[in-house]
C-alpha cells in the first residue's frame, strides 16, 4: 500500500490538533489518503521518517519549521502542492526540492495564470473546489435576524466594495485593519473577530459576500465564506461583481441575493428575513466536498 505524508504549513507551539482552517483541511486530506500528517511545531524534525511514495504540501509558508530532510528521506516520492490562495507561492521546502530538480503537481482552486507558483517546476495543474472542504465541519442554528456582517482581512482590491457597503455595516476584522478602513471615509460598526467555528457567524442572519477583483474573471470557486455561511445559516448577499462566479459555480442562488448598493442590501434583508438556505444548495455543497476528497484521492494514490 502506498505511503503518503501530508505537510501542513500551520505553525504552532505543539503537536496538538489546531483550530486553524488550513490545518483542518490538511487533517481531512491526510485521512482521505490514509496518510501521516506533520506541521510546523518545534519538535517536528526530531524524528524524520522516509519511505513515502507521495508527499503532499497543504497551503504555504516560507517560515515553516518543517525541514527539507523530510523530502531528502523520500527522494523518489511524488510531490503535490494543495493551495487555495492564489497570492502565495511554493512553501520553502518544496521550493528547495524544485531547485534540486524535482517537479510537482498542483491541486488548486484557481487557474495557474493568476498564481505566484513558478510554473517551470510544475508537472500538472488540477483545479478542484478546495473551499468546499469547509462544509459540514460544524453547524449552528442561525438567529435569523436582520443583522448583516462582513468579516475578513483588509484587501486593497476590495476597497471600492468596502466604500460601497461599509457605512453602518457590522464589520469584523483584526484591529490592525481598522485604520486602513477608516481612511476610506466609511464608518462601519466594528466588532471583534468572529470565532466562526464556535458559532459567532450564526448570530447574524446575513453575510456580505464580496471577492477580489482578480477573481471576477479568473474563476476561483465560491470562497470559504460561502461554505462557512452555509454551516452557520447566515444567508449570503452577493455584490453584483460576483455574477461571473455565481454563473459558473452551479449553485441555485436567488437572483435577489445579488445586490448593487447598500439600499439593495436593506431591501434584500427585508425580502429574505428568516429565510433558510435551500436543501438543494446544502446537498450540492455536501456533494462538492465529497467530490473534492475523491478527486484528491484519485490524483495522489
């Protein structure tokens, strides 16, 4: 039976299970492949194992503890890189292997032309819906109120959407992002960062969905926040700039969930107050998650 090692870039102080989303995806992938899982904890290199047929990197970090010795110990292993972040390149140890002449396969939820991955080291590029792995990992009953929230990092290529919607909107983001948002001449209602896996998103009936300008035309599947909203029962309201993504994703989103302005948002909240996600959408998300795991298993095994 083939031996597989999954290396996650999550950095922690110990080897205990983590709440980090990327770590959880790595755990899920390792389980699907019946493989071993390591990540960046201080003692990770104390007992390096070899003899792996496949080594799978999940996400990316140039500051990981995981040593290149893990790859040297399995010189004939096929290499894979699983990433749903188009603005990240290869992890450090995979880059070292590439420079030593080893190529690898990328499993990504975005096309290669928007990625920072150096393509001359890539044997194959497979697009799969990695974000669907979030679905069903937790579920919460939603408050089904009229509150709408936007949560996440500050991104320069979302500024015009922040300007469009943030006045008076509840915004959950790290405190370091708030001064940048304030410079946009908007006045959101800031709240602490949501602990989504512990039910914080379920306290909001609605979630604002906007995406990077680059992904308007470079299909990237629906984002993690869509599947997090399904788990939490918060209905997504999509800015009109997401229409290409909505057209390609196949999910039967209601036309009136697509909005053009803050006024549209208020109208949509009135129209959909108390509404649940449809059973068809939930079933499709479950199917997409299983398909992603099956595809990874078929590619790596």
